[in-house]
């Protein structure tokens, strides 16, 4: 994923993907941050408002995504208990920037 990440520095990359026929785009949290995702979303919204992405293309893409979700297996969501969150909170200091470089 990191090998192509620089190709997506420009938020309009998401628009180009949609125009090329891509319905879904995966953004790896390890190599990016929330602002990059917000930039992608804002670029797609602006492209739709400006007519760069047509209403028909957006609707067809949404239909394909919904169709995929209907066919895809669904995992039952099981809430985590408070003690699991507490254990995660206690482990967080183990993963600082310094230790991440060692790992």
C-alpha cells in the first residue's frame, strides 16, 4: 500500500478513481491520517456538486456497493466489555513512537 501512497497526495485522486469506474477505495490508516480521508470526501462532494461526477454515475456506483453488501457475509457485532477497553488503555504506553521504530 505504501508503494502507491504518494499517488494519492492530491485529494482529487479519489475523484479520478471514481471517474475511472472504481466504486470503493481503501485507505490504510497506518500510512495516512484523518485529514487525508476528509480531503478525499470533500473532493468527491465538490466534484458531485460541480457535475464532474454525474448523478447517474453516483447512483450506479451506490447500487453496485449496496448489491455487494447484500451478497457479502456479515459478521455479528459483539460489544467489548469495559475491562477489555481498560486493558487496551493500559497497553497503549507500550506503543510509543520510540518503540514503534524498534518493532
